[in-house]
């Protein structure tokens, strides 16, 4: 009665909550055990979609210890610097009142997380044919989240008539953006650009990707790390097909002699210039 208090107070205790569905969590609050000398002075927060595979809440690039309570009844409220999306939460006490035991009452703040998710089996891909009227040759924005246990696979591919192509590929757990300007005679100095970001991205947690292309300025972002670069030459007017392929290259051998693997895992909220691709695929 009066809150959660495990039988033994040590570093191996946690309080786990099932929120019932994926939720966007924006803040947490804690108290000690009601009418007791039991309260937690600092704790870690862990989160998971499955209840099996856990990730620790990080802030300022390090695992974050939350400030807890100094008495049993005052509420300590903490607004998360960045929201987390999860179905399960774990509160892991680090320290507690030396004259009492671990004791917690908690509140979690947030809202239902709306998302469109599609699964790929390593043999499939999702092809989006663009509406030619809506194409803006000077600006492209593509965003998505992915999670996988496979260290290799094609996330995105777009090709032109003359061998130009853009490919986003997971290789050994790292994400590479390859821009190939095809004809080396026309622009030999930068026929190919290959930018690699991230590591251990095959950890079955969600990772976000954003590719922004404006004129010949490209911003490539994986999670919170961005690489800015200029693609010289004709990149802003690439002769690309009106077709984007997610999860693989639709015709084997279409891009020369590439031996790429299709993606095996999940994509969430794929957007191309504001169009919700997964929703579109579901409806049509």
C-alpha cells in the first residue's frame, strides 16, 4: 500500500510499466512511498517496444540519471529534453534514502503515438511512382525511421536514365548515402559521393533518417547527427526516374553489377516531400 517498494532494496530492482500501446512520453514525475521514510533519490529510465529489447534514456550524449525525491510526499516533475516513443518503461533506482528503503509512486505524461509501420521480409520492396506535376527539381525531402537486426540492406534507391542514382544502404550496421553521377566523362571530379553515418544501427531499435536536397546542398541526418555537403556539377538537375524504391532495388542488376541485399526489418512514417508513403500504399 502507498506505492511500490520491492522486498529487497538493492541496485537490481526496477518498476516496469506496460502502457498498452506505443506512446510518446514527454515527462515523468515521482514521489516516495506514502507516509513512509522510503524514497528514491536518483534513477534511470529505460524504454522498449517489445519488453525484451531495452534502451536507456540519454541526454547530452550520455546515460541520464534523473533527480529523484528528498522526502516521501513532494512531487518531483521532470520534462524530457526529447520525447521517447515506447510501449514499456522501466524505472531503475540508483540511490535511495539511507534511512529507509526503495519506495516510488510515479506518473508518466504523454499521448498515443500515431504511426504507419510496414514490414519487409528481405525479398520485397515498396515502389512509389511520383506525380510528375508535383515534382520540384530543386528540392527533395525524404524522412523515415527504420529498425532491423540485419547489418546490410537497401533502404532507398532512385535511378536516372543515364546511370545516375541515389542509394541509401545499410552496410555492416552503418548507413551510407551514395550519390552516383553516372557519366564520369561529363563530371569526373565528383562522379561519386559516399557519406557514411551511424554505427550499430542493426540493434532492433528505431533510428531516424532525413535527407534534404536543395539545389546542390545536401543535408544527411541519422538520429541526431547531420552531415552537410555540396554536390557539385549537375546534381541539382539529376535525370532521375519518377520512381522511388524503398527496401530494395526493384530490378536485379538494374544498377550495373551491384550485389545489394534487400532490407529485412520495419520502416515507420516514410515521407517524401510531405507525402505519407505507407498510408498511400495502404489506401491504394
